[in-house]
């Protein structure tokens, strides 16, 4: 099967077994879960119903079909926070268009190391989703992933020169061989008419385009993965918040659960677990702190809120079929790079522009204004103060963004689309990001824009902090987690997982064989996508 997921590599997939499909495993699972009591701990508790928990649960279900799994979600549905389609930008991050993955070195050359790593990680995610679809464990991929060209668009002579050099550095790598460059407005206009309509002919502009990009509805994917997990006997507890947790003498964890499904006073209970994953998004830091593991000490969270502009005007939507990333303003955080995107959500196509970064003390969109203050501990206050001192540029940038009028915000869209008219667009609130602040031997504290996997030394608990590149790399992040938390089981699991995700097997990109295979896959994809 060939879809926006890419070539299925069926030749390699076909021989492996799919344990979660067997009726026997379903019945064993159902028994395992229904008999779990505080004295018989659940094998795996997933805190939070976002893409990370859904991904980890699905991978575990495939390699250990008899393990009992429970998901606790504080809201009344899964994927209501960052993983919701309208709370994130839905970009399948593969470094095809994001300039922050290709920094310029002091000697003027372009470093593509990070771009290659991000692309490879996204391929792993695609392979996993493709595997689940091929094995009929997920429904058709059109419901959660769509082929959408990825473009980068820059203005000004210096940026045009940078983009040309970036293209030259990337296009020689097989993962980026379809990347096209243009500085001719006519060509750019063919790729994305709204970028050039009524733009001054004197302005130097350039763009790159890759047709192998994707738009992903991570909310729909989370729901489908959760449905799959439930169909195999995993229990989903909505409106159940984990309020605290502690490790018991036998190494298992006792979690306190607040049941908010009742209108009357909430009910409290406990659940014991052999392994806990804190996939609570912005809520992960407070829970890791409550768990008291030394590995979480010194971490702080820096919340960044966001706004998007959205249009559903069919005339505009019909003229733009791409995700077009620009260049970040000086001092702005990498995740606030503006982009004009086609979004396909629940069968409806619209355009999204943003994000506009802002500041809020909440760690979750539906969180509390006290979140930031309650996360300050003796163990992280030095880190947080050091970050505040060293990141004045970011503070100034956020203050200027927060205080900008909506009209001034809107004008940024006109840099991309000179004909943009405010009457076509509405502001929507994006998801909340919590960037990681961590201790540093020399600087005392640094702000990180990536994700940070925290795992306890005994492998019984793990949590994920940060938000970028986020959902796109959920699969490799969760495989990494399994390797770190389950070192004994992992070699056997890895062999099985590599049959589902060939990129997990050791690869030699420089070998001619691997190049040829990749090119054949790409050719298939181009013919059929
Ligand atoms: C503005 C923005 C744009 C983004 N754009 C992209 C993009 O284009 N591409 C991309 O790949 N990634 C993107 N991301 C990142 C991506 O959305 C996140 O990395 C990803 O969704 C995080 O998934 P998660 O499961 O960790 O968290 P979430 O989806 O936030 O899920 C966490 C869940 O835990 C629940 N929870 C919290 N505390 C508790 C508790 N105590 N008990 C029970 N439940 C709890 C929450 O209610 C929530 O449902 C973007 C993020 C933002 C904010």
C-alpha cells in the first residue's frame, strides 16, 4: 500500500507476526485488566491521553500482548490538549522546510546533521503507522495523514543566499533528494500563488519545495491509537486525574486518582502499577516532581502560549496547498517561526497561519494559572533564575508579542500573503507549550527547545518534558523510552520492532544498496501519492 505514509516496504513487513491480533491475546488481556486490584498492580499505567501515551501503549501492546494497560486522562476525551488538531500545526516534522534544523556554521557552511536525524525519526513514525494500517490495527490513513508539500519561503538578498546554500547542502543527501529551489517568482507562484500575488517585483524572494511533506492530524491519530488499545482490553479512564504518586518498598508505584466524572464531590482511589509513563504533556513536570525521583531534580518549565490565524474561505483554501515555513525573527524562540499551512482536519481543509507566541503561567491549556508558581522548588529555583537572567532576548520578544495589537499581529501574515484580508481570518488559541529549563554545570540553568525524556534509574517510571519536534517523533521517542526502562526485554522487543519499522534496524545510508532502495521507494511514492 502506498499513501501519504510512504511506501509500505511490504516485502519486509509481510513475514512478521502481529501478536495483538490474536483472539487469544485479547482474552488474556481482558482477564489481566479486570482482575487488577491494589494488590495486583497493573503492568503499565499511562498518565494522560495524548499522542505520547497512545503511542507508547500501542508499541507495548504489540510486543507484550498480555500486559495490562490503563490510561488515566483528566479531561472528558483524549487528545484535548497539545495533541488536538487545532492546538498544534500538524506538521509532520521531517526537516524539509524548518530552517532551525539547518544552522549556519561560523565558516558559512550549513550543518545538516540535525535535519537528517529529524527526518530519520519521522520516517520511523511513518513506518509504525504504516505497519498498524497494513495489519488492520488502524483504519485508513486518510483520516490522520495527508500528503502536503513542504516549502520554505524567505525574503531579502541575504536570506535568498542562505536558502540557496541550504538547498545545495541538503539535496545531495538521499533523504532530501526531491528538494527543489526557486528564486523566480513565477515558479514560486506555481507552487503557492498566495505568496506572490501583488508582491513587489523588486523584492528578492526564494523558496524550496519538497513534495514528500505531510500534514498530520495528531488528534485523530491519538483517538485511533486509543481505540486500538481499548479494543485489545486496555482500560481508558476519562475525567480521572492523577494527583500524586509514590514508590512503594517493592518498587511498584501507588498513584492517587481523583475521579471527576461525578457532579457531586469527587471520588478518590488509588491504583498500583509496575511501570508508569507520565505522558501528561504540560502536566508532566509537576507529577515528576511529586514522584520525587532524583532524575527530575533541577528541572523547571517555561510556559509559552500561542495563537493561530485560521481561514476556511474556500477561494483562499483552493489557492494554497502547502506548508510554507519562514524565518524566525531575531530573539524569537524556534517554535514561533511563522508558517502558512494547509490543514486537513476531519475531512475539512482550511489554512492556518502562526503561531504567535505569548506568555501564560498555565502548563496546560485547560490548566491553572498557578501551575508555574507551584512548580518552583528549592531544587530548581537556581536553574529558573539563571534561565531568566540569560534569556532576556526571549523575555523581551514574548513581552512584545503579548502587547502587540491583533492588527499588528495580522500584518505578519501579509509578509507571506500580501493580499491577506482580516475579514477572512479568525484568531484561535493554540496549545500550551512548556519548554524545559534544566541545570547546567557552568551556566547554572539553560532553556531547551527540544524534548527531554526523564527515566528513573530502576526503569519503573518515565516522563516526557518539552514539545519539539513533538508529536512527529513520538514513535522513536517511545522506542528510546523502552530501551532505557526495559533493558532486559529490549533486545528481543527491538528485533520484533525492527520488522515493523525497518529504520530501527542498523542502516548504512552510505551504502549503494540503501540508496537504491530509498530511491525506489521515493519513485513509487511520487507515482502514486
Ligand atoms: C502551538 C503548537 C504547535 C505544535 N506544532 C506541532 C507540529 O506541527 N508538529 C508536531 O509534530 N508537533 C507539534 N507540536 C507539539 C505536539 O503537539 C506535542 O509534542 C504533542 O502533542 C505532545 O503530546 P503529549 O501526549 O505529550 O501531550 P498532550 O497532547 O498535551 O497530552 C497530555 C494529556 O495529559 C493529560 N493530563 C495532564 N495532567 C494529567 C493528570 N495529572 N492526570 C491525568 N491526565 C493528565 C492532559 O489533559 C492531556 O490530555 C506543537 C505544539 C504546540 C503547542
